[in-house]
């Protein structure tokens, strides 16, 4: 049953995944071309000076890309399912409903994490060739809240999509906006001081979405 659920989720997202990965990589390359442009015109020493003296990381272009990737993945995965009422049929299968929904979410999160890991790998391979390890780590730490925000956005958007009543959807939407905003409050170089607090919201709301009373009525 697990393989069948994962395969079903892959069928739903198989067109979105390569598009999201391609767009994400394009933005990564665009940001790194900006870094290379600075090196070509002013030299690596000037790049180091800017990184050490200003709140600039040269990858600000990527700020909302992980967020959009997570949000759109949840929409692609769950909105057609709810509109066509396929979820009702799925929940009638002889398999625990909470576990089934959790596997569906894990399938989506797995795709999202693959995209994020490829992004991080490209950034790391390029930056570690031109910067000191400390500067590379600080740039990657600066982008870390953006990617965790994307994972949170996926989880909360799924929560909204799976909620059957519009009043609760609207309430969930405003709650989600408040939570996601936490990840983008600070533009400080290398700052991720708010992660332990804000990330703790995600599992709670995810488990709330999986409660029987918050799922589509399938009786």
C-alpha cells in the first residue's frame, strides 16, 4: 500500500517536479552569475571585502524561490484531489487514514527536499571554490530560513487544502501567513536566530491537519 500511495502522489506531481527543479536551478545560476560578475570586474578580494563589511550575500534573488516551490507543490498535489473529490475515494481504502495522509505529505516533502538539496549542493560547490569556509557557511546559513520556510509553506498549504470548510480555510490561511512571515523577518547576513521558535509551529499544525475532524467527511 505504501508503494501504491507514493506512486499515486508521484503521478500527480510528476510534471511539476522537473519544472520546479529547473526554475530553481535557473535562479541559482542567475544568482551565482552575479557573484562571478563581481569577481570578473573587481576581483575576489573585493567580493570578500563586501561580504565582510556589508549585510550582502549576493543570493538575495533566491529569497522567495523555496517558498513558491513549496506552496505550488502543495497546490498541485492537493487542490485537484479536493476539487474532484478523489480524496474521499482514497480514504475509503482499507488503510489507516492518518497514516495515508502522512504518507501523502511525506511524498511531497521528499520531492521538495530533493529540489532544496540540489540547490544547496550547487551553491556549496561554487562558493567553497572562491570563499573561505566561514564565509560559505554564513551565506548558506543566511539562506537556510528561506528553505525551511518553503517546507513550512508546503505543510501549511497542504493543511489549508485538506480543510473541507471555507471558514476554517480562511482562518488557516491567516494563521499560515503569520507563521511563514517569521522566516523572512530578518535580512541580516547569516541570521537564523528565529528558527527554533518558528519551526516548532510546523509539526503542531501539521498534526492538527491530520486530525479526523479536520479531514474531508468521507461518510
